[in-house]
C-alpha cells in the first residue's frame, strides 16, 4: 500500500484534490507492483513554506512504499509528479520537493507484513 502525503501552500478545492488524487493513482503503476487500488493519499493545504528565507508557493511530497523498488521507475514517477504539480497548481519545479521512503515491514488489514 503506497502512502503519499502532500503538503502545499495552496488551499486545494475538492475538484483539485480529486484530479490530483486520480493522477497520482494513474501514475502509481509506473512503479512495478504498485497500484491505485492500494494508494492512500493525504492532503494538507494552506501551509507556509520558505526557501532561502523567502516565502514561496511550494509543495513537499512524501511517498512511502512497502518493499524496495528499482531506481528508474521511481525517477520517472518523481518527474511525472513534478509535472503534475506544475501543470495543475502552477507551482514552479524549483519549489517542489519529494522524498521516497521504502519499508520492509508494513502494517495493514490488521497485520504486519
């Protein structure tokens, strides 16, 4: 089950959340064995972000994955996410950051895997 937390300076409308959530799910299949069916998306808008001491319109995306995935699909997924946030929210790529954490153990459906 991938989990993606999105922190952005923008207050997102329900329509924006739905569009971004759908695109994140569609793009998730870039990473082998990952699907939209297992994706959990968490939005947090209206954040204040500073870069080099200056307030910016930005986003921080934190993706958590169960099990290690190959680097190239993760690179492609990251590039697509940056394009998505630039296209849909107008956030400059230099103000978007993303991390990917991978875990050997993951709890879901009442059990640890």
